[in-house]
């Protein structure tokens, strides 16, 4: 029996948009350069927002 496993959401996102992680990395560099709080409660909001 051949069981099929669905790819994770991250695999699907990066397959559909290979530059997604590069844009995320740049977004964090930009936030750090702007002095945004990357270690505090702000990150909860950033990480919970859609793509």
C-alpha cells in the first residue's frame, strides 16, 4: 500500500513562492534596522500574521 502524505503548509508556500523566506528575512532585517522590538511581545503579532 502506498500512503500519500500531504506536504506541510511551509512546503506548499515555498513551492508556490520560492522567494517567500528571503522576503521574510529581509522584513526582519528592516524591522531591526528601524529599531523595532524583535524579542518582545511585538513578535507574537508578527509571527501570527498571515504570510
